[in-house]
C-alpha cells in the first residue's frame, strides 16, 4: 500500500514536470512568433506612420532615397512568381502523389517518394546555383538576358512540387480503405475511383498542401535572387527580369537607413501577413476533409 | 444439390466432401430452384495460409442465403471472392471454381468491372463516399454509361424509394451523405448498389455497426429485397439469419481454416440440423 502510494505520487510528480516542460516549450515557440511580428511592427512603424500605408502601394516607383516608396512592382513580381509556380507545381505534385500510390510498382513508388522528400530538403541556394547555370542560360538562348520571371517560376516550381506531393500523398494515405474498396466493389475503374472518390475526399489535404507551397514560394529568397534578374519593375512578360519583395529586403538591408530601412520592414510585414493568411487557410482546409 | 453436410473426416483429408440432396419442394416460393452462383471446391489462401478450405455450395436466384458461424471462419473471405474483391488483397490466392450464371468468374474473359456491377456489395460499416447524396448514387451510374439526365434522376428516385429513404432525403439530395445517420448511410449504400441493377447483393454483417432501431429497419429492407435480388448475407446474428434467410450455410474453423459444415434450408439448419457442430452452434452451446 505504502509502496504503491509512493510510486504513484512520484509518477504524478514526473507527469507534472513533463507537462510543465512541454507547456514551456510550446509557449516559448509561440512567443517567438509573437515577438517576431511585434518586432516587425515596431521597426516598420516609423514608415507606416510618417509615409502611410497607401503610398507603399501607389507610389509610382521604388526610389527610397528620393522619397518614392512604391512596393507594388515587387509585390506583383512576388505574386506572379508564386502563382505561376503553384500553377505548374500543383499538377506535378498531385500526379506524383497519385503515381507512387496507385500506379508505380512498390519499389519505384518508394524511391520516388524518398526522392521527393530529399528534394524538399535541398538548400535553396543549391537549387539557385543550378538555376543560374542551367535554367537561366537556357532561357537566355531564346529571350536574353535569361534571368527573368520565368526562371524564378521554374525554380520555385522545383522547390514547391515536393511540398504539394508530400501533403497530397499524406492526405491520400489518411483516407479510410472503405472508400477505395467501396468504389471497386461498385465496378468503378481505377481512374474513376481516383477522380471521383479518392481525390475529392482528399481535397482538403491537397488544398492545404497547395497553400503551404504557395506560402513557401512567397517567402523564398535566395534562389530567387540568383535567377530572376533583380530589376525593380512590374512584370509585363515572362521574360522580364524582376525583383521579388524578399529579394529586395535581402539586397538592400545591408546599407538601408532611416525611412528606407523602415520601409523594408514594411515589405517584411506585408510578406508575413500574406504567409499567415495562407497558412491559416491551409489549416482550416486540412481540418475539414470530412465534409463534401 | 441443395443440402450439404461436411463429412468431417473427409474434409480433414483430401477427399471431396459428401453431399446429400434435400427436397426441392421445400424451397421458398420466391426462389427459382436453379443456382445463380455455384461455388465448387473454393479454397482461399492469404500468403499461403488457407483461410477457407474446399467450400462448395449453390446460391439460389432470388433467395436470401445466410452465412453463419464464429468470427474468423471465413465468411467475409467467401463473400469477397464472389465479386473478386479478393483480387485487391496482395498475396491472396483462390482455387476452385465459382460459376456465375454458368460462367467461371476467374476466366480470362470475365470483365471484372461488369461482374462487380452485377454482384453488388454492402460492407459492415456504411461507406458512403464523402460526396452529396445525389452524387453517391449518380457517379457509379455515370461510370457505367448512364448519361441521360432523365435516366439518372429516375434511377436516383427509384433506388431511394426502394430502400425507404426517399421521403427522408428528398429535400436534401445535395447535402453531404456523411451527414446522414448510420442507418440512413447504410440504406444509402444499399441504394447505391441497387441503382446499378445488380443480380446479386453480398452483405457483410450489414447491421452489426448500427443501433438496434436502424438495424431493424435495414433488416426489414433486406427482407423486402428478397425475390428481386439474390442476397448472400454474412451475419453473427442468428435471430436475424433465421428471420430473413431462405438458406443458411454454417461455417466453422478447422485447423485454422474456415470450412463449410452444413448448408440447407434455413429452417432446417435451425430446427433440425444434421451436424452436431451446427446443432451446438445454433443452440448457443458453442461459438
């Protein structure tokens, strides 16, 4: 009796300590996020209050030293590159998830899945190097200079396809067997089962993967700096060299001061808001696969 | 042949089981006395381990045939071999013959999708797709070539009326099927199967995941489908088997493989079984 009491009380003390450790870690990581957003707000506040949010969108150019703070060309370049990459990567990623689960012989599917996981971990600067030496000259052969929105889109596609493939694959894996068996028992073909039962059932997870991939594309910096040309202009053609918001921060932060520096924080704040919105939408969708 | 009793010693060895003929006249009026499905010496193994050994029986057109027996005696394996759903399980091997309207379903020429359209299946857990009620019914029809809107609407209406669901869902055909109650979902699954106008319905414990009220409704539905469809139902529920079935087959586990012990008119299986294992099982002494 005494013994069991002691052991259960020591267990409950261990439990309490574990709960405290887990809670501290959890609170710590969310506090870091809050701190980052607070820091962005604090640093961009001088620009937001003196220049005003509207001028960041409507000023005709980005010449911060001359009092022109138009971020619109870079915002549109960021959006165009991300949207373009999502358009290319979605069919690739979803097809790859379907291929390795439903069509590939098991060893090939396994290899394919692993290579997707590895690709998602390749440092972006390495992908940028490859883009700089392979993609940019290739585009340059048809439409000089080569460093362009298109190069940015292609590089981002390589980087976000694994995200979509892995998330879609996880969504397909989480479906109950009953859907597939039920569909086969009704005499549906494999294509019909996929198109009309499995993919619609997994669409929440697939959509979440697409949004997270879009968030990753928006936030990508290094590879984009290397391949997209870095000229501040609104993209009118796929072959125009452009500069994304992220690239702008990376390129100018080193020497920016005063309201120039503060307006770079404004672009950081803008990106963070976009990414949070995408992540929130992804989170809602992924918790929502049961309704249809 | 209608009645069948395993000669327990014979099934243990290699010899073919002994058969005895039962009286045809005793068959229920809804049944045609000719088999729709003839199973001959069916042996089914998973990765070389037999789950079902040398099962032979006839399933009669328009009748309800109940498969009874303890868990793990191969009832589900038997059902899923009838529409070749067993093909989906890696390492599953089937020996013996299954004749559906005289054609061997394992023939190279058999169109498996067409077979599965004619032999529908209802699972233990209701498995409507996460689509609307209407899409659940229409999508398989479209895949089997029904394209005209009027035909689709008529099929949706007809199948929902047949399962008694029409009045309950007529105003919300476009609502998600997963919002229905468990019993309604199971009836929707039955409607989805019969919308394809199958000849045979295989039901694997169709009521066991439902509450008692829904279970009664589904059971009444099965009874009302008798005559129109050939039904094979696997069930743990002996009272249910007795209420709905015309024929019953009793499965038992021998040497870790399912075997058919006795097959006969349902009444006879329950009231005057010829094999002592059957008698012990239906009286509740074993199982």
